[in-house]
C-alpha cells in the first residue's frame, strides 16, 4: 500500500510540475501576444544603437543571438579643455523638473538608504532628434576648442600631450557623427501621464521620434550634498527591456566570430507593443 501511495504521490508531483511549466509558458506566450497585438511605435535603428553583447556568439550554452540598446543622456557639463568625454558618453544622469522628480517620492536625505533606492518609472526616449543634434554641436565645440590650443611650453612633452589631445578630440567628433548612438533619454517621471504632456509638446517642434518606455531609476548620487544644481537629478540604471532577441531567421548572416563584430553594419526595425516592450521584426 505504501508503495502504491508513494507512486501515486510521485505521479501527482510530476503532473503538478508539468502543469506549472505549461502555465508559465502559457502566461509568457499570452504576454507576448498581447504586447504584439498592436504596434505603438517603430524605430529603425542601426549598429549605432544596437550593440552585440560581450559574450555574443552561437555558443553551446546559448544558441540565440541578441543585441542591446545603446543610449545616452544629454550632457549638462560645461564645455572646456578638462572635459572628460568618456565620462560624458557613459553618464546616466538626468536633470528633471521639480514636479517630475517629486513624482518618485524618494526618501528624505536623512535616511541611510538614500543612495540605494531604485524605483520603477518611465523615461522619454528620443531618437535622432534635437538631443542628438545638440550632442554633435557640443562635441564640435569641444573639438574646435582643443584644435585652437597651443603648446604652453617649447618642451617635447607639452607638444606630445597636445597632439594626443587633438587626436582624441578628432576621434570623438568623428564618432559623434558616424558611430555613436542617436538614442537619448531626455526626461523621466514615475507616472507615464506626466511624460505624455512633454511628448506632445516636444513632438510638435521635434524632427526626431519620441517614445515613452519603462525603466529602473534611482535618486541622483549628489542631490543631498547641498548642491542646488543636482537636487532633482536621477540616475537611469537601465530600461525595463534593453536586450532584444534576434530571430534565427534574421540572424543567419551575422558572424559567430566575436572579432568580426565591429565590422558588422546593419539596420533593424524595432517595434514597441501594447506593453511597451520592444522586438525586432526586420533586419538587414
């Protein structure tokens, strides 16, 4: 009897496990179906905005191919010869209006957890619009500033330093025009409705594309340091969906060799659906 009961219990557990797997798959497929039942926005991105992950390749552990969204935030630092353009390109901070910052209801600065808060919210994303145009103009201003410098001494070291600085500034300017991402996050709020008003206002005078997407954000690192310029600053940790799966039917032309990644040029049609999640529908 015990053996029969144990067998019956084992069968129940097996069917329970199978049922859980089927339920999870059904939920995921249902979510995908709902998201893709309507396209609310389309972006035609390239290798400038979609980068291969570092472990890209058709390895034994993962036969899928993916690309990650590559984005930036507007630079708010003054243009001068000491500007750290690497930090500029990798900055993730946004200066918000008082109303948009208040919508997150971050804890007061007196709390020890003030630097470790993370909240779900929304960001306004702009593709190939005014923010990118301003970015190129700022980089050009920096380039002209560096190219206009003269060596402060007749020594060989000073000449070398200036030559290196000019070389870096020229490469930075070229990259801004040809290879750096044109995708910028320009505003954020805890409620989507707050950004919809900004989207309508900017769209009328903006040649780029604007879309609101979910993201994970935290309060700025320096907002509690009595610095008025940073009291409404937030850090965008990541977008809710940043990694996009490339269907196998579209990924056949991609090289599996990691060393060949930088040479791959492509154009991808990225759709955003009802649930504000992106997917790639076409790739050339």
